[in-house]
């Protein structure tokens, strides 16, 4: 019976979320013709819509364990589902997110995302991609915005801890910002490649701030351990 109710909630969530997403994209696109403030209002409204629907329709709550500092830092997240990629808009004030370039190639949404400040990363372009990344991140740093990265590169099933992509270490050494590692267990409730979303609490666990300037291996090891702090058997 509970599984049937979870399916009903999940299926109701889909049209509400994607219909609302379309409205937010249109609002942000039209707003971008007027001012950045109106464009960002549309994008941030999307984050609020997502969290509200997750709470009201899916009965999913959010818990942040530890103090989440705000400011110009590099926030490095565990990546288990779509949940945290959108919920960033509720955690931070106009964050800059580093994402796969393929996401910015989506018609409509991609253009709004770029104007908002999402930075596309093409991992197959090597040094060229890093120069582009450094230049775009510097723009965000100058405006005091937070920088968010998912170093695993793709969604990972809950309980798994694959090696991080090399992009984290390169970015860490390039920009010289403190790193805030954040573990997430969203995959327990919203597994990747599944329409079924279960009720419960999505937990963010904020790790110890990692200062800039550490040796690459040490920085990677500390971040990897911290973002996997919520790992357990699914």
C-alpha cells in the first residue's frame, strides 16, 4: 500500500514540476531582457518551486547538519540525484554552478542557465577547458558569489564512492579558494534513473573547511572522505 502511495505521489510530482519548470524558464528568459534581477528571480523561483513540491507532494524534507558558511568559497557536493542540483538555489544566494556543457546545450533552459552564471565544462578539451573555467570562475569570485562543483561528474548510486574527476584538483589549485565539502544522501529517496521518489529526509552534512594551498593528494583525500560521510548500504 505504501509503495502504491509513493508511486502516486511521484507521478503527480512530474507534471507539476515540469510544468512549473517551463513557466520559470519563460519567466527567467523574458526577465533577462529587462534586468539580471528579474532573470535571477525566475531561476530562484524554480529552486523554491522544486523544494516546495518535494515537501508538499513527495513529503521530502531537508536537514543541514553542521554550519553552512556563505560567501566566496568552493562548495564541493556529493552527487546522487537531481535533487541537490536544483536545491542549491535554496542553499545559497545566486550560486554559480559548474556543470557538464551538455546541460547548457538544452534549448531554452541552457541559455537561461548561462545568463544566470552556470559554467559549462567540456572535459575533453583539457587545458582549453581549464582556462575557460578559470576565467569564468574569476568573474563569479569578483561578484562575491559562491562556486559549486560536483566532482564525481555524474550521479552516483547511494553508498558508492568512486574516485573524483581530475577537474576538482585542477580547479582547487587554479583559484585558491577555501573548500567546503558537503555530503548528500538524496539517492536514498530519489535514486537516479527511477521515477519513484520516496518520502523522508534529505540530509546535507557539512564537512570541515579545507584551506587553499594544500598538496593535491591531501586536498583530494580530505574532500573525498567528507563528501562520502553519509554513505551507507542503500
